[in-house]
C-alpha cells in the first residue's frame, strides 16, 4: 500500500486537472486539415514488427513520414507519459496507441478527437472489440489489436494423467495441487503484483463469478459482495493452500510467461503474446491453451488490446487519420498476428484455415474474445484501477479478509465515482 500511495496521489491530481475545456475546440480545428510529419506514440514493440509497417507507409508518403516513439512496456507508465504530454497541450504526439480501457478517460478529457465512423469498416471487426473504441455513442479511436486472457497448461503432463484441461476453479485447484506436487511444479499463477495486471486478474475472477464492478456507463458501483468475494477467495485460497506460489505476488506478464516456459508452472494465466515464445522454448510442443476456468464452467476473460487515436493537439490530424486507416487495414492486421503475435481485430482472420493451421489456438482465442468483459469503463479509470490493485493486494497477502476487502473496496470506488 505504501508503494502505491504516491502513485495514487499523483493519479488523483492528474484526474483533477483532466476536465478542462478551454481551447479544446480551437485546437482541434487548427489541426484538423493539417498534413505533415507525425509521431506515433505507443508501448514498446517487443517483437519489432511495427517499424517495417511504418517504413512501408513512409516510402509511399515521403511528405508525411511517421516516427515511432516507443514508450515503456508497462501500461501504467505509458499512460503517465501520455497524460503529461496531453496536459501540457504538446503537439509532439500525433497518433496515440491507447489501452482499450483508456478510451473513455482520454475522450472525456478532450485529449483525443472524435472520428467519422463511416471511414472505418467497424462491421468487419469482432463486435466486442469495436465497442471499446466508442464513448458516449461516438467513435474516438480505431481498434488495432485485441486481447483476451487464456489458460496455458502443460498438455504433456495432463495427457500422461489422462486428464482434460480444467474447466472449473475446482478442477484447476485439484489438478494444480495434486499434479504440482507430483511433478515438482508450481501449480498456477497469473499477474499478482499490485499494478494494472492485478486489476485485470481480479476483474476476470469477479466477472467469472457472475458479478460486475461498475455499471456499463461507469456512473455506478455495481460490485456485488457475494460474487466479488467468491472471485477473490479463489485467488486467496490458492495462495493460502500453496498451489498458487507466493513468488507469483511479484509477477507481471513477463515474469509469469518466463516461469511457464521455463517449465516451473503447470498452469498460467497470460495473454496470447506468450504463445509464440513458448513454442520456441523448452516446452515447445508440450503445452496447450484453453479458456480461463470459472466457478461452474469456462469463465470470463478481460478484454484487452490497443486502439489508435489522434491527439487533439496534433497539427497534422488529416495525415494522422490516413495513417490510422492504413495501419488498421486488413493486410496490416494479418501482420499483427503473423509478425507481432498479437490478436488481430478483423473477424475474418480468425476463420482463415491457413492461419488456424499455423496458429491452432485461434478458435479458442476467438471464443475468449467474444465472451470477454471489459474492465470497468470510467473516465476515472486510473483511480479505479489503483484502488482495486491496492485492495486486492491486501487480501492476497493476508493483511485483510476477503469479505472486508470487498466491502472497503466498494466504499472506495463509490467515493471515486461520486467525486466531480
């Protein structure tokens, strides 16, 4: 909690400054028809596939070249840098790569411009993905990549035991406990460090238990004590019984990916990007993926991904619009999968026989995305996420009982939502 306190204070200050109106419309108008060089600010490209796509654009548009500006890998740090830039009304960033859950916040603050939806083939995208780009009925961004959590499992071990991958929390608990001990492996891990990843894991547990955190419009706290406590207890019980290792309390995506592909975990919750590296590791050919389990059957994943938006302070918004249309086109979306190992947003790619042969997890991933639920949608998402991660961390480290944690969290969220 002490570690999060300064960040929370900073986020509160940022949010308090975000609601300006001032010169918003003037700024948009000034850059709406502008063309010229652009900067594309997004998270670090860990696979190196983005620059070749930008190079192709630059060769065809020498008067409107794009420079890739890679921000930190962690989403929290990406957001902090973008917010600092936008609050300063800087024209340095033109195109922004936004976590799907930031659309509401950035649109509400006037930091990104609304787009003409007729210019984009939204009907060809996976429906839940297209919805992440909307705020108050208007299109403010364009989906570029999607994401949904998957359960990675050691198929070789389950096959040896004549078992199918777990569909329920009870099956996961039994297999992780018994087989973990038998094969000298840790049972199960997700992302349990108190940061955005913990918010995601908690939201998945709550949604899988049939609950919600906020109303769809983000104006009411709908956290149900029963379902939220049920979801939280699934994680707390695993840590208390040991089939979730204590080490996982320090895991982000990369740490949990490495633990699984190094053969230290029987089960792991992670995003699809972990699939490619695992196939090239020592467990290549020995693992499989399936949907996340829930209380009574397959659970609900958190819907992730990246949307592209145009900064309200860009002087070259016309060029930025054309670049986004190019970058989110079908050909580049195929590269998102084949070169970047990220889930594309075009629906037809998930039904392509050639791609399914190469990426056999696509049908499972499509099911996971279609049944996924978004994180709480709120213009104050930064505060919401920090409070959730801090509260859940208290429960996972046994500093506060689960039911008390949920009750306190509901009160804290209500205070955030009520604050102007």
